[in-house]
C-alpha cells in the first residue's frame, strides 16, 4: 500500500476549509487531508504533531496570520510545501508570502477540481524529486529501527557536527523543534534482575510500554537504544518552567515499582540537568552515562541526578592494603586479611564520588598482581580487554558492584592463604624471597644469591623451596618471568624486544625461544591470538 502525502488546510472561513477538503478525492491522487485549522496557532500544534508534507494556508487570519505561520514553517520544517490561499485583492500580500518561502498560490474564487489536480501533480513530482535528491539517511531508514539506532549511536559518540545531522535529528524527532528545554535519562535494567528469556523474549517490549505509559503525557518523549542494553530517554518541554527535575525523579521511582510488580525486574537511571538545545545532547548524555556508572557504588534501583559538569576523579591509593595483605598472607591470617579488605572497601565506599568504577577495579587488579606474584601492573596493562576470562583479573573487571568486588578479592586472598597453608609455616624467608622475585622480574637472581638471601646453603635451600612452593627454584623464576612477559606483551605499547628487556632477557632471539618453549607459541603469535590472553 502506497504512503499518502499529508495535507493540512488552514483558513478562518469554515466554507473554505470544507470546500477545499471536498473538491476532489484526495487519496486517488496520493494525498490525505489530515486536518483543518482556523488560524496559524492551531496549525502549529498540528504541524508539530503530524509533520504534513503540504499546507494550504490563508494569509489573513485572527490570532496568528499566514505570514507568521509561513515564517514558523520555514524556520522549523524545511521540507514542507506551502500553498497560499489568496483573494483577488491580495497580490502584494501573495508576493510577500512567496518571498518568505511559500511555494505557490491558488485563488479561492477560481479554485476548480482540474486546477487542484494539476497543482497536486506538480507538488507530488517536486516532493519526490526533493526526497530523491536528499537521498537522506532518514528518508531511507524511517522504517529501519537499526539505522535510526546507528544514527543516534554515532551522534552521541561524535556529536552533532553538521547541518545535515541536525536535519536528520529533527526528521527522526520532529517534536524536538518546539522544545526550549530538554532532560535526558540514561537507563539500564539491573543485570541480576533480568530474567532469562524462554522462547521469544517480550520483556523489552513490556519495558518500553511501561516507560511510554509514564512519559507519554509529557510534551516530547523519545525512547532510543543507541548502545543496547542502555536506553536513552529524551524528554522535551516547550517552556523551561515545565522541566521539573523532582517530578522526573519521582517518575523513575514509580517506574521501578511497576517494573518490580509486573516484570520482577528493576532499573537504574541517571537523570541529567535541564539543557536548552538538542545540539548539547551528546555532551549531556556522556555526563549521564558517567553518572550511571556510579550505580557500581550505590547498588541496584539507583535513581541518580547528574551534576552540571563532570566531577574530577582522584587516584586510588592501595599501598597500605598491599602491605597489610602481604603480611596477613605470610602469617596465614585469614581474619586479619578479611578485616583489611573490608576496612579498605568501607573507606572507598564513603568516598565513592571521588573515584570512577574503572579506577577502583584497576586498583584491585593492581593489588592482586602484587600479592599473587605478577608484580606491579602499568595503567596500560590494567585494561580489562588485556585480561583473560578464567582468572581473578577477569572477575574483578566484571564485578557488578562494590560489594561483589570486595567478595571476589576476599576469595582471591583466601586462595593465596590456602596455598601458603599447604606448605611449611616455619620459613617466612621463602615468602619474602618469592615476593622479591615477583617485584624484580627484570633481574636474574642466581640460585646461590637466592640461597644467600635466605641464609641457607644451596642444597637445603633447593629442597626447602621445592617443598614450600611446589616447584623448583628455576621453574618458579621462569614462570614468573614468562607470566610477566605475557602481560606485557598483550599491552600494545610494548615491542617484543622491550618485553624481553623488562623481564631480564635482553637478547630478543633468546627471549623468543624461551617464550615459545614455555607457552608453545611465539610472542608474535600470542599477540595475534587474543584468546590466549591471561
């Protein structure tokens, strides 16, 4: 079924409105009369709601005349065709209307069915040409939600950088034209509460319906998913006095109540400060996404208000925690280790506004690297994409909230204490030596030097080390160097020879042979095969 072009008739005379509507069967010529208004002010409401393709308008009308209407249309609805309904004595007025952007005119008294049909044919051809020449993304994707999603994803990431992108935005969201203030909300469903779908999952549709039920009464409402599963809820208001943040926050609390009652799920949301122009949307949405990440600290069902500007974050300090945990592990003190972890996380929780979710996770990964034998990680090495899926590093970066992160670290520390408890407990000097080796992977520490550090002869040292650690001294040193090399190698900034230097093997060829002997693949192959990451 072909899509009909929409027509709006604007005239203060009832007979003109009725007569023009009844002159022909509009549908037979590809048009549909969607409404009739008696002045420009009424017309604006219909225009913003329906976005007609063609408007027939009188010039002299009460309240708002045709000239003001033409000005509004040309300032806001670029593609709409305007046909002036004129009288014989309005020659100068028609000329002025044409200068302002009217496309054509017809005389009311001489209006005939044949003349109207001819005019509609010309309009239809012109509109088709305009759409063809524009070749715009919007025209081709009005029925393609995926292309619309991609458009929003692009502008939210890169900003609205051209008039063409502004035009596309207004074609996708036409009612944004009449808004003088906006509020954007960044919303996600709380992960643990989202049910596993059985067959076709209808939950997303149900969520959208609930959101629409609450927000449809507002002047402007858009629900987009630029980066699923995130939802971007854009709200617009024609009057700045209507943008009441307290009301919007109350809406979200009520939405959570309905979601929990009917779908057994909850959401977390960040609500922006009001802003004046849709061109500010990318910047404001970035602030909302940043604020939403604070749900890591505040927990599920969090409804958070965004600050006007991004809040600077400070560096996370872990030195005291590392020292405490190393001591507790050496002494097999589970209770002391648990207390140290809880105390540190309580302090972080109280100062959560000063940290980002990522910085906390990176800091905990750094703690684990130091106490488990990897040695200190650089900022580049701490990136989650460089960490594997079967170890604590991966678990740290995928913790859903601060409490879960603390539990994972407690579990990790407990595993180290368990390993330590399996060996002898009378030689803490072995634990001290292991820590020194991990922190100085670039050094070649000979067996004699290691034994000397422990104040033992070499024979007894070798026997004791194997009994405590479960592998020979040379095997342990090689493992520490190679595991450290693997972490460094998966950092894009490190060349192979640089990795060798940083683990005490300056000869690149010799380093590559040792690496391949240990892992079964060359350094270059490991870098290419990300599935073999830590």
